[in-house]
C-alpha cells in the first residue's frame, strides 16, 4: 500500500483554514485529522480518540520522555501534543494525515519528517483578513488588533512553508490542496523508480 502524506496546514487566524480542513475531511476518505493528546478535561460532547486522547500530566510527561510525541506545547496550564504512534499508523495505512498547527510546530515536523508537506493558508491580502476577523462579530476591536499583530509576526516565517495557499475561493482552494497532495505522494516514488532504473541500465557502460 502506498504510504500517505503528512501535511501541516497553518494559517492566520481568520484565513479559513478550519473550514478548508472540514471540507477536505468531508469529501476525501483518505484524509484524516491527527488526534492530539491533552491533559485538559473533556468538554461536553467531546469523545476519547475522536476529539482528543485525554490523559493526565504524569502520562503525558512520560510519553514525552519516551519520544512518543512528534510535537507538543503547554497552553494555559495544559499540555497538548501529537502522538507519534497514531500519526505513523495512519500514514502506513495510506491515509493523508492533517496537522493543524502553528509555525513553530510546523518547523519541528519538517525536521522529523522531511517529506511532509507544509501549507500556509492566507486570504489574498491583509485588508481581507481584517474584514473576515471583523465579520465574525464575536471579538472586540482589541482582540482583533491582537490577532492582526500576531499575523504580522507569523508572516515573517511563512517562507519556510512548501506552498502558500490563497483562500479566496473555497472550492478552488480545496482542489489546489488535493493537487499538491497528489503530487507529493506520487512524484518522489516515480523519481526513485526512475533513478533505480537508469542506474541499472547504465551499468552496461561501466568501465
């Protein structure tokens, strides 16, 4: 079975990456969202192994020590991390695994998995980003200003991503991601096949 691709989807707050991920998961059977491990308590309706793997601090720290997480962070007093075993099992089963994480985590993933695909989602311009944030109608002007300031900081690191995905049309954007994933899955295999074949053929010319 052809191994799946590990892809990181990052993006500015308000860029629509969550909507993109939901659409991909709804339309593609071979896409799965990585399930994170956390030490926080389950919220109403959350399911073990679906929304999160819920655990305690001692178990989480032991998992870190045993190299059982491919990335982790502490946020508001709770640990969050990506279990290595879950991701690698899904990849081996041919699934394309999505990690929806921020830039720092993305860089760590690229070090551990050089063949991973890093995608950064952005609106076509900063004005559109501000419009979307204000259009939510759920946050104060102060919070929106903070998110835009954070977006500027994030913009300084997006050149490390493999591709920038401009989310100005949802359907077109989803199709673009599908195309990038298909290329990432197939081209390296085909290239290695070609290298092996040409080397074998060229043996007859060895002196």
